[in-house]
C-alpha cells in the first residue's frame, strides 16, 4: 500500500480549513492535492477529531496484524 504524504492529523487540519470557510479549490491548491483526493478524505475523515483519527489508525493496525496472523496460521496448519 502506498504511503501518504500527509498524516491523518494534517488531513483533518485541511478539512478544518474548509469548514472554516476556505473554498475547496483554495485548500486543494494550497496543499497540492486534487479535488478527488479532498473529497475522498472528507468521506473518510469528515467530522473526526485528531484523537478519533488516532483511534481509527490503531484499530486498522490491530486488524491488519490479526488478519496477517490468521493467514499465517492457515499456512502453517
């Protein structure tokens, strides 16, 4: 999976700029992202606080580890 240039905290900060009244086009131009990327992030992170994003990331990491260990146990068995 490709690693993002931006952290979850930075993404939420960009979304907050938009909520504060800055136009979508201006936010995208300022940070060098496309409109599609902005709206994809808005769908994923919209309404989240930074602490919520950290919890989501921790849960995704835990899930990834569980799936990996489950697949590994299938191979060994």
